[in-house]
C-alpha cells in the first residue's frame, strides 16, 4: 500500500510558476484503502543554505493496516532550479520495516550525462537525457505546467533503472471535498499504453499553486487507494476552501 501511494505522487519544466516560487511547505494526506482509513502520507519541501531544494515524502500504514503492512516508505529528492528548468541532483527510495526492504539511489551526473543507480546489489549507470526528472520532483514540473495553462503533459522520468515517459491527460475542472473543506481542482489522469493496467488520477488546486489535494490509484483487481489533503503549512489556504457542514467533517487519524 505504501509503495502504491508514493507512486501516486508520481503519481509529481516549464514557464509560469517556476521552482523558486514554491515556498517551503509541509502537507499531510489521509490515506484510504477502499474507503477505509489506512494510513498517512507526509510531504515536505525545504531549502538548503546553498539554494538547493529538498522534497521528502513518507508513507506508512496506521491502525489495523499497520499489522498487515508495517512498511515505511521514504523518498527524498534533492534538486536545483536554473531559469525555468528543474534539475534533479539525487533521488533516494527506502522501504523498511516489512518483510522485504528495498533501497535505490539515483545520482544525476549532468556534466557527463550519466545516471548512476545504486541498489546495494548491482550498481549500474545509463545515459541521462536532458530534462529528465525523478519520481518526486516531477510533481513540481506538473504544477508549473498547469500554472502556465498547458493542456498536454509529457515527462521523461528516471524510474528505478530505466527512463520512462509519463503522459498526463487533462480531464477538466472538478470541485472536491477534503477535511479542510471544498476546493476547485484540475482533474488529470495518467495515460498508460495498456487500458487494462492500473489507473492513476489526481486533482490539483489552482488556489494552492496547483498542489495535488487528492490522488487515487486503482489496481488491476479493483482495489482503490486514495490520499486526500487534510493539513497544510507554508502555503496560504485563506479563501482556498469552502467550509464543510459540521456533519461532514472527518476525524484525523492520530
């Protein structure tokens, strides 16, 4: 479950709102499995003294789901911004606490155009294409493109030991309900080559610099994972949300 939710936020290079315009922030998402509260997703963006940015994401099951899926998934992307281009420096994925741990580190060597891959088993490298992103910083490229009113979205992503192309399709506007209130969003879906494969949908809010406020992933067997924003710091939420009726308010997982 943790791995799938973290991919959603993949399931994340343009003009408009560029990287330096994104303020440092922290966001907390409520994770559900088939409508049942299952865990939480936390994301933070911070700035180092040298100007580089650090985007972190962690996902962990809560309550009864933690007994069956105790894994903690942590991802870290370090990147820089040059003009209106996002330049990843390194990406780290770690899954611990479960039956099978996983580790993978990607180092972007732009001077030699090589991507160095370390999985602690068989290190390797491959040719690095210009404008390649990692699976976390991709979120900011999408947010920037939405702010620039683009309607087609194609990204070259370093995904494990391969370079893949992610194509996102714009579906339209939709008002969704979150624990913070109702908010207008842009709905998007990741297009896949095979229609029967997994389906990933996300909702980005213009009032929050196009930050994703909801993500949904449907597995081949029909299992539905969702993550909905429930707490946000660092980005102004004044006037972004419409109040919910008292009877519709959700209680946070402690």
